[in-house]
């Protein structure tokens, strides 16, 4: 595809390898898949944090680079997205808790499913926030953003103007297709740890979206 950049090609090749190995290990050595390939603080989980943080840094770079040339709403939009991805990166590694060997407070030990200092594993009234918010709500948001928004952006001028005004990057169709392919590949992995691979795919594809969205002009100087 002519719309694919070299970053897209490298990113998709990387994900094909990750999914390929994941499917292979999950079907030949499930213990290795669970305890090595997708283990906590392993390559896959740390990779997700790195790519999420990379997205944050890229957005912040553009924020400061174009600060004097963009209006208030553009700044609010890009800064808000950067904060979201910084939060995601921090949550992925429990805010460096295990890296720096920091003990969880009594509150998190009692209310976090894994006894860690993060929000996505919190348990409220016996229900995990991860399932209610970070899974179900995120699924709805992704469907709207990846499938519905691109159609609306192309069809309605006011949607296009609003997205550009708040520096909301619009996905190209190959981004949407890559998410759908990644989602379908999960069928071949029976382990619950498969979601770690999905999170890595999420972080990689969003970085590719930020590098070159459909409305790439939002990252151009006026």
C-alpha cells in the first residue's frame, strides 16, 4: 500500500512476529507462554509501556515545537491525549513499583487484585475496574474511534473541523484493519494472558497513528 510509511511496515512486521510467536507458544507450550512470553514485567508487558510512553513523548514534542503557532484548543487536545498515554504507560508497569522495588500501601494491598499500585487492577464491591472500565468501556471507545469516526470525518465537514481543532488524529484504514486482524488472531490463543499481546498491539498501532494520521496536517506548522 502506498499509504504505508516505513514505520508502518516495521511496526506491522514486528506485530506479526509477536502474534506468530504467541500463537505458536500458546498452542505448543502453554506454560512457557504464560510464565515466560507474557509474564508480568516481561518483554511483552514492558514493550507496551515503552510504546505508550513513546506516543506520549512524540505528542509532547509536537506540543512544544508548535506551541507558538497553534491555538488554545489544539494545545488542550494534544496535551490531553499525551496525558492519557502517559497514564497508560505508568499503569502498565504499576508506576515503576517493581522496577524500583517499592512496597504497595495498605490500601492497595487490600483493594488491588494483584496488590500493586495501579488503578486498573483495583477491586470495587467485588468487581475489577479492569473489566468494567479498562475492558468494556475501552472496547466501546475503540470501536467509535477506529471504525465510526473515520467515516464521519470523511463525510461531515463539522466532524473534520472539530477533530482538527482539537488535534485528534484520525486513523487511516490500514490502522483499522490492523486492529481487526489483531483482534481476530486472539481466537488462536486460549490463555487469558493473551490480552498482554493485545495491549502491545494497541500501543504499537497507536504510535503509528500518531506518526502519520489521515489528518497529518494537524501536526504541521501554520
